[in-house]
């Protein structure tokens, strides 16, 4: 691996270019695109949540292309890895459809591993909440441990020293839809961020989307070509981890924010939240803030970096208080939940900031 990333400027320049090219094919989704880039730089899995047809899958494909993952195949220590694989989650998907299984080979009269789609750099887990909890668990466990077991052998999914990362970008519909199995909070926190994708905000954006598609038969995302080798991301993650500093002041800010989300510690938040943020959530916040600083071209994380990622890192890790939830007169329970979490975090931020 001879990929060098010289410093933060390099990270900003290259990831900035990747973001710009993805933004070019997904109108009005600049913030979501930047947040995905931040997660990638922080080596964190992402959950993209929104109704069908708002370009969730398209964004993931865009990153896969620009990171040089399309059509890539590689064997590491005898195990074949794909650059990019997409798993469409359905109710009949089995755990072994994700991880792999042993198959009998009559020629050798022995069992051989068939490696599942998690053997990839980037996995698009599409509509993850349509599969059964058992199948979801297989993926979530692989995400957590970065390894899977087939038969009695355990295989690694990440080889950082060889420029091999393992990241999952999952999509799901808002959880209250029928025929879905919502991921439990305890598993949701395997995702560094949950990014909520809404409908286009303005009439103008709506028209820009139509114009972008009007004179073409293939998806604009298919025009994107690779900008870097996949190993670039591993090197860039290393630069973010080691070059971006966090002052005592920013550390203190993060710690105070965390504590203020906990009803046991900060009385006023108890009106909104049943359960606050864990130390693990704090580490996620720290990593995301550092990656965001790097994407902005800075070598120190600042409170504004923390603020910029706060909602996205914490929204799926906090449990709202049901009594408060019913006070919110939103059209959907989902909408109410989102607004409640926003309000709770606003209270937390005002108190600490
Ligand atoms: N904001 C947008 N900008 C450009 N194209 C969009 C946008 N939203 C949706 N589309 C287009 O609509 C279609 C559905 O996108 P897709 O990524 O499959 O959505 P999802 O995964 O959210 O269901 C694609 O052709 C996509 O290019
Ligand atoms: Mg999709």
C-alpha cells in the first residue's frame, strides 16, 4: 500500500471533492452528503432513514464509486472481498445470506466456505428494517466485531494495515411503517450516525431534480468514476485520528453535553428523555467532531464541530419519554419523536453552551 495522505489539507481536499461530486447527483442533500463523509472519515457505520425515493441508495452508490469500490475484487489471506456489495433486506433473508455458510463440495468430499456479501469494503444494507431481527443481528454483530464466523472458522473483515476497511451504510424507512421490524435501541447504537433524509425542501429543488433527470435514461450517479483507491480512506482515517487535536475545553464541552442528556444527572431533561447518552455515545461524538474538523480543513476540533454532529450522532441513542411524546401534535408519532429529540438536545446545548 503506497497511498500517502500528507495531512489534514489532503483529507479536506480529496474528501471535499468526493462530497462535491456526490452532491452533484443528489439535489439538496448537501448536508446529508457531508455527514456521510464525516462518518466515513471517522470509520463509523451510517444509518440513512427516510421514505422511499429520496435518494438514499443513490448517495451510497455515489460514495462507493468515488472511493474506487465498484467492480473491485481482492483476495486477502485467501478470502475474497468485493469492493462494494448491496444486500436487499427482505422478510425471508437468512443470517447466512449475509455472512455466508459452509457448502458441500462433492469433488473434495468436504465442506467449503461460501463467503457472503459482508465480505466487502462497503456494504449497502438496503431497507434493513424489512428483515427479521435474527437476520439483522447477523449484520449488526459483524459491524460491531468486524469479523464473522462460518462453520468453526472466524474471518476478519477489516485489514487496516492493508488498506482494507469495513463499513456498512444501511437504509431504512421510518420505523412505524407496516411489515417492518424496528431495530432495538441497543443495536441502533452500532451506527455512528442516523441521518434523516426528508423530501426536497423547496419547489426549486424539486424542479432541479426533474431537470437533472429529464434528458437522460441512466441514473446520473452512474457517471461518477473513482477518484481514489479504497486504501485512501484508511490512510485518511489515520490522519484524522492522529492529527486532529481536541483541547481540554472541547473535551469538557462534550462531557458536559453527555451528562446533561441524562435524566439522573440533569433534572430538567427528565421531562423529555427516559434515557440519555452513554460513554460510547460520547466517544462517537468525539470521533465525529474530529472528522468534521478535518473535512473543514482544521487540525483541531471545536465546539461548533460538536454542535454540527450532535443531533445526528445522538438522535438514535436517546429514548424519549412517552408522556411527553403525546404532547407533540405532529401528524405522525415519528415526526413527534424527531422534534422531541431536537428540543431535548436544544435544551441540553443551551444549558451547557
Ligand atoms: N434529491 C434528489 N436528487 C436527485 N435525484 C433524486 C433525488 N431524490 C430522488 N432522486 C431520484 O429518485 C430515484 C430514487 O432514488 P433512490 O436512491 O433509489 O431512493 P431511496 O433509496 O431513498 O428509495 C433515483 O432515480 C434518484 O436519482
Ligand atoms: Mg433505496
